[in-house]
C-alpha cells in the first residue's frame, strides 16, 4: 500500500516551528464501530495518516499509545517524531495546579515523552472528579483562564508538549486569552463544517495567527435524525458532478479554506477515500451553491442544561 502524503502547515508559537498535517484522524470512541481504536490508528498509519487527535476524556489514550508503539515496532514509521499527536485537558483538571500533572498522566498513558499539541478541551472548569458527560451545571466552578493558561505555557516550556492551544473558544474568549498570553494559542479546535461555517471566528483566528482545526467536519457526533451535511441535496449534487463522495466534498472545502481538520472514521475504505481530496478542486459555481447551505451549530455545548454564555 502506498501511503498518501498529507500536506502540512507550520504552527505559530510552537517549539521549533512544529509542522502539523492538515488532516488528522479523530479517535473519540465510535459506539457503532466493530474496529478497535488501536487497529484503526494502525490502519491509518499504514495509509499515510500522521496526525492523531485524542483527549483524556475519550478514554482512548492507551490504545492510541499502543498503536504508535506497534507502528514503530513494525517499522511503519521510523520514529515517533513522524507523528503529530494531540490530546486535551478535561474540565475536571482545568485548574492551574492540576494541569502539568494531568499532562504527565496523559503522556504515561500514551507511552510518549511529549505531545505535539495540548488543548484546553472546553472553556469551563468543574470540581475535580471523574469524567461525566454531559457535565452537570452544579459541578461548574470559576474558570481561572489566566492561571490555567500560565500552566499551559509551563507545559510547553518544560518540553512536555510542542504547542498549546484551546478548543471551543469564541472570539470573545480568545480576545481575553490573547490579552495576557505570553505564548499565544497555536490552535483553536472548533466545530466547522458546511452546515456551520463560522466565517467570523475563522477570520479572527487568521488575523491572530491561530490555526483553526475543524472537528465534526462531516457533522457526525451527537447527531440525532437528519445530518445537515451528509444528507444535504446541494452537497450530494456537487459530489455527483465531481464523481466524489459527499465526505470528500466537505473535506476539500475545509482544505481550500486553509483549515486543518480531524475526521472520524474507523472504516478502512472511508479512511482511504478521505485522503483522496488533495488533487482536485471546487469551482466558483460550487462555492455559490455551498453558500446557500442552511447554517446551524451541531454541538451546542457539553453541559446539561446548556450554558447561555458559552458562545456569547
């Protein structure tokens, strides 16, 4: 199998100008999949994926680490440095004093010496304790963004991670963070897809040198009922016209926007199809149609009930 080479971008504010492959494999557990996370990651490495997106809350750090160890053993990669591994800090550890220990614990579980990217999963802090999803609002405590970010910066200075960033941050929260950060966030990982295009947030990030990574690029995730993207007639029409899959149209659009993205599929064939987006392009006419797609946020928040001010 010839592995496809995924294009890379340089992350601003990372140690030694770390490069990040534009497409990564999301590893949040897939309830319907019969393929294990470890096998999916190994298969992805064989196909050419080099960027893997994990999180302590997903409970997948161990199998991701085992897959990386096996890939090295099998000679699928020559060294750990060929991979780009992201993990995320859960809300229970979103406190200045618990961040370095939380990252060290993630590294032990992943069997790695460093992460490439460490993200604050949500701009919320809760009492320390076990991972609960959705988060009970009664568990929420004040989020000390400045203290938390100083500890994130410490993680990068200690060499535990090459870059630090955030996830699910609005423009307002990024502005606050940038007002005191000495190492600005390299990445903001947020929902972006054809059904939730987020032009203002993307523009703000671009102006401030923050790379946007799109999660739920195919609108998967907490979907109940109709998928605004995968079941969309406009996108189906574009896919037919290009002789591509609906997923390929979605991912090509993200790539043309200059975004990075993590796509979630443990299916061998779909993994392969998702890599097939780098040698063709969308037309001006395609863009006109894409601009007509109804916009609605899929992931409204991690709490129950939802918070009014999460997105401002």
